C-alpha cells in the first residue's frame, strides 16, 4: 500500500508541474496555432495524466482528461483550428484537472468535484455548439461509462490474436497475476506492466497513434511514466521482441514493484525507439526529489560551519601560527565550496513563478477588453526557493495592475498612435548581488500630479506636504495604505489595498520596490531582491561599544570623519547633512536610532559615515567605527523582539559576539521623513533649494595656491579647454565654443595672483539669456554654504573674505570679473543679484 501512496504522491507533484506548463503552452498555441511540436507536447501531457489516472482508478480525472484529449486529437489531425473558444474550453479543462488533483491531495479521493459541465462544454465545442447551448449533463456514472467506453481499462484489455507480440506477451503475464479487486480500491500493480511495455513502439514511430490510421485518441494504451526496468531484460526485448524476453521484462518490473522499490515517474515525452529508451532512463536517474525540510536542515548545518570557519580564521590571524593558518585556509575553501553547493540546491529559476503569468494575462486581458502581448526575459535567473515563494503574489499583483490600469483599450491606443496591442514585459537579471525583476508596460503611464491630488483628496497627505515633493516622491505615494487612482472598484482592482502590500511583502524579505513612469509612454516597476536570506555578506559596525551588522547589499561607500568632523557636517532645517561631491547627504546617527543619544550634535566627534541605499533613499548612517566585513548566518529574531522594526535578525560574529542585524529599510522610513524630508540626495525640495540658492559658493583654486569663492547662482557649466585654443580679440581673450565666441577673464590677473603655466584651462561658465562669459581658474575645490561672517577687504577684484574648511577664502567681485570678460554683461540682472 505504501508503494501506491508513493506513486500517487509522485503523480501529484508531476501533474502540478505539467499543468503549469499546460497553461503556458495553450496560451502560446492560441497565438501560434500552426506550431505542431507545441501541440504534440500538449497532447502528450494530457495523455500522460489520463493514463496514470486510469491506472490509479481516478475515474473522474480520467474522464475529463479523455474528453480534452479527444478535442486535441481533432486539432492534431487538422479537423479543427485552434481559436479562442477552443482555448477557453481547454483551459477550463486544465482548471478542472487542478481542482481534482487538489481534492486528491487533501482527501485521497476525487471529492465532489463536478466534471459534467466541462465535459459537456468540450462536447459542445466538438459539435459546433457553444457551452451555453449544451444540454444538461446526465448522471455522473452513465456519463463516465459512455465517455470512456472506447478506452478499455487496463484490467479489461484482452490480448487478441491480432495484437502485436509485445502486447500479447504482456497480456499473458497480466492474466497470470490478475487478482480481483473492488473498483474503488487501489489498482493492482500488474496492469501497469502492460502500459509500460505498450508505450514503446515496435518500429520507433511516434506513439500518437497506431499505423493503421486509427485516431490516436482511441488508442487502448495510455502513456505512463516509466518505472525501473531491468536493463538485461530491456536489451533482450530490444533485440528480438520475443515472448520470452517480454516475459522477463514484465517479471523484472513486477519484482521491482512488489519489492517496494521507489516508483520514479518522469514527464512523458514522445515515444522513442527502443535504442533511445536507455538514454531516457539515464536522464531520469540523474535527478532525484529531495524533501525541502532536509535541504533546510542541511542549510542550517552549513550556517553553523560558516560560523566555525569565521571563528577559526580570526584565531589563525591572531596567533600567526603557520600550520593553523594553512588549515584555516583549507577549511575556508572547503566551507565556501560546500556553502555554494548547498545554496545551488535551494536556487530555482524565476520562470517557475512566471509559469502562470501567460494564463493570468490572457484571462485578464479578455475580462478588461485589452490586447496584451507578454514578453518574458531572463526566466533562467535563479533565486532562493523561500524568496521565490515570497515574490510570487507581489509579481502577480503588478501584472494584474499593468493590464487593468496601465495598458489602454485598443481604440484608445490606436487614437494615440500606438499599436492596438500593448506590450507587458517581465525581465529578471542579477545586479549588485541582488536579483532585479522589472515589470514594464507601454501603456498610458502614471501622472505624478494626479497621484498627489488623489493623496490629498483621500486625506493621506496635506497640500503643504505635497507641494514640497518631487515627481519621484509623488509616485512614491502609490505605496501608501488605502491609496488608489482607479475611477471605480472592480473585481480586479481599485480598493487601494495592493501596492502597500506589495512593498510590505518585498521588504519583509529584505528587498525594495520602486516605480518609474512617463505619461503616455508607460510604467516600470523594479523589484530588488537578495539572492538568499540564509547567509549574507555584512559590514560590522560599532556604536556605543556594541556591534551591529549592516547588510552589504545596502552599502555604497564609507566616508571617514576626522578631528574636523564638526566643520564637515552642516545642518539644513536642523537636520544634519554632509556635502558629498557637491550633493547633500542626509545623516542618520545610529545613536539616535537606538535611543542612545547623549545630546551632542551629529558630527561633533570623529566617526564613519556608512553611505547606504535603502527604500529609495540614500543617506549616511553615522557610526563610531567600522570593524570588518564577513559573511553572517541570519537567525530570526526572538518573539520578544519581533515588534522592534529596527532589527532584521541576529547573528554570531567570528569573535563569538552576538550582533543584531539592522533593517535598513525600516531605519530609512523611520528616520528620513522625520529629520530629512527637505534634504534628500540629488533632489532637495524646492523650499531648500530656494532658501540656499543665493548662499551657495563655488570655491576654486587659483595661482599661488589661493582660494577664491564666487556665487554659484548663474553658473551654467564647467569646461576644459587647451591653452593653445585661446585667441586674442583686441585686448580680450576668447575661445571658439560650439560655433560661437566665448569671452574669458583670468581670475589670477583680476586679483593680482601669479598664474601657473598649464596646458589645460578650467572654465567656470556663467550664462544669462544668450550671453555667456567664462572665468579661468586652476581647480574646483568645493561647493559650500556661505554661513560665515564676511570680512571687508580693499583689494582689486575682491569684495571680502570668509573661512571655508579652516582656510581663509577670498570672495570674488563677480560683477567686475564678468565685465572684464564681456562688457555686455554690464546691465544684466545677474550682476544686480550678485552685487
């Protein structure tokens, strides 16, 4: 009985996989009805399920698959063309088969699933009627008998005198071993032997039908997955097809089944010649199914090994013992290879998640009145099995949203100059130690302004808050709970419970999600997901004497703050920021995040800025010091700490200390809106830009190492030109630039500094309207905020001085400098504002 239970379990696993493939194949077959290999693949899959269900005495499952097979025979024989109606009824067949399999998995039987409706719908399509015109179905038992009358049950199949030698020999063997059994009991093992042998054609022809032209759907031998068969007996059958060899084959198979050997079915390919059977069997034996719990347990043990390796590596480095160091290096190599091997067993291609997408898109497009072409790119990109399950629902939601909201109806697309069919692309690839999954459509796009207005209308944001947001930040409002731009609530979407759930689920596994959209062009959703959550590289940092781990996937760079840290950190709206290569980098002191603040302002003491990217925010995590980088094994938080969103888990470091893993997405959400809503990198809010635009200074170096600061307002660009490109017009220097003449003024000469001979000149170009003028400097030092008090200075070309980074910096008389380059700037508003 255990053998039968194992067969059923294997049948369920394999059938579920086949059904996922059927969904894709049927949708593709509808688009390419002339694809004969694809049609043959669909037929073989249904044929396999039908044959095995008959062997296992699942009568309803056998009945519905037999009806679907009859329809497929008409398609294969050219008596019918694949169209939408045919595809619909075949997909309904697949759905019904899935319901029956689910019932078998839950209860061990077929439950109360009604197959009469779908069988009658198939018959209606064959007869040229619609499903709605189909007469009421008859009772289940007679219908089943009628539908399967032309397919003898394996136990009832006689070995007539016209049967082929193999089939006749097997019939003789089955007659000797046949036993009486109730129809509902587990089937006898002997009939399987007949089907095992009859699936192998005598002449190597395809198993789709006999040579006499009888429709394949009426063939009496359903295809079964191939169990283990004795190789010697198989070779004998291959050589002569004699009865004695066939009996040996059957006896060997019977012995395998009765001795409790594992039954290992494989996907049923097209029947192959006997000389190819050995190859097929070898392929099936090269892979095995392993319990997921066993893999998880093995992964945990590898994690413990990684901890021991880290500890031993640290000890070897401290002891400086040559033998210990060599042994530690060997262990490191072996542990790394073992870790990689175990990780590969957990990795699965993302196309396993995409398997149902063609069916989802087809059905939803029909419901919403859309024409959608689905493109799948990068389906072989692999992801940890646990993460694969976590992203399945968010991806499905994004796909449904794209079809329902993104892609326009055909008429609207044609009116906009687009093809009538929209394109939805799913793309996956590896980048920066993560898997990136993109969902793109070429639909109507999302208007950020309308998103902001909707957020205000629903009370999710105030008009003042929205007025300070950039376009990207407006699109970020889509992830607010309860947000929706749908005009009406449908059974597909519009209730505002989707995108926040998508972000929550992706972030729960350490990933991020962001959106880009252009009105009239389309929308792109990008999911960034870690390769695995079991073992990850991390950066260990120290704060107030305790050690914390920062996942390296979020780390961009490290910036050291020296003894002059207080001068390096500025404040915008009382929030600490650091100017990194001309951009404001918001600072989040880890002391404040952990509630350990001692009241001292950020940057008042030396430390390290860990520049991180999380939750679409780039910011600097201010820590006391950085300790090391190492791979860590992630352990879930204890129940008492589950409510603390700052931490993502715990780990044991190489020195034996326990460290908490920081949840960078949570820190970004908690700290950034509160302290830095006006100082995000690269797109500071309009209020901050307006408040500081006239106070920003461009600091440049000129001759004799002197520093000169000039207003940043009005600077259009920086240009490099060769010294030999400078020409003289009257008493002024100029260069030819983009078809026009650009006048120059050398700052060295204006302030009385001795210039250095250089082959290349750096130009600071000021523009106003159609006029341009350039100031020649040696190098750009920094861009700073002019908060210091000015000291008046009576010198040519200068208006004062200030202190920048601890050095006296002269303030350039910009109006005089530009007038020296071009007299037409004399009445320009730029000079009035800069004077």
